[in-house]
C-alpha cells in the first residue's frame, strides 16, 4: 500500500514503503515490465519534531500533488459495499538507468460525484489505517477490485 517514490512525497512511512520503492527502481533498471497501483493519501502523514524538553509535536504534511503526479483522464466507478464510488488516478513514473519506465498509478476517491460522507469516511479510514495495520489491510482488500479495474482500463488490457 505504501511506496517510497520520492523523499518529498509522503507516500510511505517506513521500511516496507522504502522496500516497495526500491523494488520498482530495480525493476526499471533491469527493464522488467510491471505496473504498480496504490492509494493516494492526502492526509495522515506528519512531520515529527521534538522541543527542547524532549516532547514530541506533530504538524500535518501538506504536499503539492500536482508537482509530482500527472492526472489520468480515465475514471472508473466501483461498487463498495453497495455504494458507487468514483475512482480517478494519478500517474508517477519510476525511471530506470536506461530510461525504462515503470508506471505507478495512485487511486484517488476525492471527487465531487462521491458523497461527502464517503470522502470523510475514506479520509478517516486511511488515517487510521496507518496506525492500525488490520484496518489498512481491510481498506486494501476493499480497493483491490478498483485496482484491477483501473489497471485494465489504464493499460488497455
């Protein structure tokens, strides 16, 4: 679910995200064709700071998505527990040493056509998912079908 694509993009929190990103870079270096799909997280990451007395404070990370990702015109609608959810995607390119590209699609449900309650629920689930791995796996299973549909449309499969 997390992929370390760029140190300035809050798309990973630790070792597994870094490993996922390294795997994609290695695949691009040896020109191994693949596509990566993950979720776009707009919230949930924070900068951690410590004051002079050792107390931790956090401040949310706001990142300019358009500076790193390209919007994809293709949109899909999936059924999630009886509700229609519009899913769009953003594209990032992992380039290998030879210039070979591995596309990474970040699925996004922030859409005017999605009910406000669905958007709030998604933000809360995604944020909690970083804290509780079981919720993260639950959300990933729910969007597994969206990933398959999106990859088929994006890659014309």
